[in-house]
C-alpha cells in the first residue's frame, strides 16, 4: 500500500490505498518510515536520490488512521499504540532525512494524515483541501503534531488548531504557516509538488543538507531535547483510559 | 469572585465575567483579586471543559486602572508608591494561573481590549472577537512598557510580529487582530459574537475532556507557559518604567 517511484533525482513515496482514501495502517507507516530511512542511509548509487516527494493516490492525500483496524483492539489498545508510535517515527524519519521532503496535500489531509505534514519541508496544498486534527473528539490527543506544528505555525497557531476539532481549508493552513504553497485545482497539487521536488533535486546536495539541518536547529529543534518522545508519551498515556476506549467504541456503534 | 469578577458554571462551560462596566472593566487590584478567586475556584471544578472570559458592558478590559497606577495623590492617584507594582505582580500571577487551567480558555472579546486587557486575551487558548472591537498595546504611546503581556503575545503570534505590534503601540480593529493572529475567530458584527463564540465552545464540549487537557498541558510545556519567573520579572520592569517621571506625567495627562 506504499509504492515507490524513482524518477531522475526524485524518489516519490506514494500512499496507494485510494479505495480507503489512503487511510493509514501500521504497516503503511512502517513502510513509509523505511522508505525515507533508505534515502537517508543511501550511499553510492542510491545517493542519486536528491529529493523526496510524499503524495497520495486517488481523490485525497490521506484520511488518517484506518480505525477499522482498532475495532477488536483489547484494553491495551495495541493497534492504536502502534499507529501512534508509527506515525511519530514516520514524521521523525522525514525530518531527519538529509534530502528535502515535499508533500502534496490534495483533497484532504486529516488527523494522522495532517500530522504527516509536520514531517515535510515544503507542503503544497489545494486551496480547498480539508485539513485538521479532529481526534480530540475520539478522546485521542493530537500531541504528536504539537512540536512540529509549533515549529511550523508557531505556538499560537498550534494551540489554535490542536485543541479545536474543526477542519480548516488549505488557505487557513497557509495563513498559519503549515502550508507553503496553494494550488487552485486538485490535479495541480501533485504536478506542482513534483515540479518543486525536481527543482530541489537539481540543487547542491551539501547546501540543501546543511541548510535543512540548520533551519531546524534554528527553529528550536535542539533546544528542548526529547520533544517528540514527550509528545508521543502524552498521546500514548491517554489511549488506555476510559475516555478514549469509550469514544472509540462509539465509532463502531454508528 | 467578588462584585468585580463573577463566575457562572453551567454544565461543562464556565463563564468568568469582568464586571466593572462603568470603568470599561479597567484592572484594579480589587478586580484582579476577584479574577484570582474565580480561577482558584475553577481549579476545583474538574467538570468544567471550557472557560469563557468576557467583559460586562461595552468593553472587554480597558487595561490598568489609571487611578491605581498614578502615584501622586494630588494628581488623582493612589498615594501608594507600591500599588502599581502589586497590581502588575498580581496580573503576572493571574496570567500563569489562567494558562494552567485544565479547561480550554476562550477570551470572548466583546469590546475594547487594551494593554493588559489585550494581554489577558492573549493568555487564553482561543480569542474570539468582532470586526469593530478595538484591541492593542498602546503602552509605548504613554512611555510605558508592556512587559507582563509581552511573553504571551510572543507565544501567541511569534517573536517578530510581537515586536512590531508592541513597538508601534496604538490599537487595531478586530479584523486586523485576526489578520495578524491575535484573534483566532472574528465575527462580522458585535451582534454575531455570541453565536460565533457558542459555535466554538460547543465544539470543545464535544471533544474528550482528558484529550483536551493532556494536549493543552503538553502545549504549555513546549512553549514554557508555566514560567512564572519570566512574567514576574516583566512586572518588575513594567513597574520600574511606570514609576518614571515621564510616564507618570503622561498618565496624569491621560486621566485629565
């Protein structure tokens, strides 16, 4: 359900589950992480990959976790925990990748799908795309996104969007700083993201690598060690509580 | 809770009302004590998911009570040199206390939110206002320094924009406040403010209270909202600038 396409210097990682709006499975998250880490670890011929493009097949980028898989989760919420850990690892892998990561958010990028935006260096979105973090309705904290959203959108924007379950559009995402370029049409999003990735692939590898690392450090990445782990813990500690279990159960009753 | 600040709890929603409308809800030491009491009480109310802070009458909060920050009694001031410092320290402690409430706090900015009043709004998790409300930090226009509220504005809109706003002074419309991120939601008219606030409050009440509280707590850790020492140092700085002759003269001229 993760497809890899390499075209020139661009490695496209494609969420390929269009019949489920690219809803994530723990396996997809670990495949995504592996695909990014392969780029990071590449020496020799594979080092020819100079930019990464993350996109979704079909009508939207990603609808979040496939909650159907949590239906038979026991009181330990093992599947939900693997979702959360997998998502955090995928975002971390994208940020740790020395190559620039471009993300094409067309249609919708919701919940875990929206969280993936936090791993990308450049986010291209459709103006009318549906974005947001509605998971507090399910008693789940979108905490994983907090450190990355604070870097990207600032502390105020993160507070605004992580506590309010309402969805918002691409234009509001751009106002916040979560989206860096808007495209009017759905089809145009992937084309534009690909174009940016190709352009980045044509630049000096060393300049890009040093700049990406330094820009993140300047934004406070290193000033609070373990931010991502702390955020993941905040999410994990909630999922075995009554609130999350009861609210998740209500999803199946509908 | 006193006659200057009231608390009303209905199910998961608490409303704190600043109740000094004849003084445009200006902050006096007594009013801040009332607000402290409301927040202390809310800390004992685990069933509250959303707290709305608003002002009675036309204004949200017009800033510091001039009569309590002017020192010279003959000029209409309090005659108590230590009062401004106490007032600012009380505001500093109040800001951190509000931020650390486990409920989501919404500022319903019904009218003027000036200086410390605008700072009080920025402390809240969400700011709702209307297009014609007046918000801003005119401290520098009076030779003052908005040091207690500066850290909250930085957390709200980022360091660069905060510097531009605080150094330029003046006030802005609700529409402009929304453009630069001081307001999160802006209704077209004052009459729509209730509906706009109710809509977002309703969304918070639909969310899992524990998920909201855990997320808020993490955000407070990450943006160092619990740093009381920083705002207390801000209160010291603000009080020192306020005590200068030039600032006192400006305040006296304003009172007249």
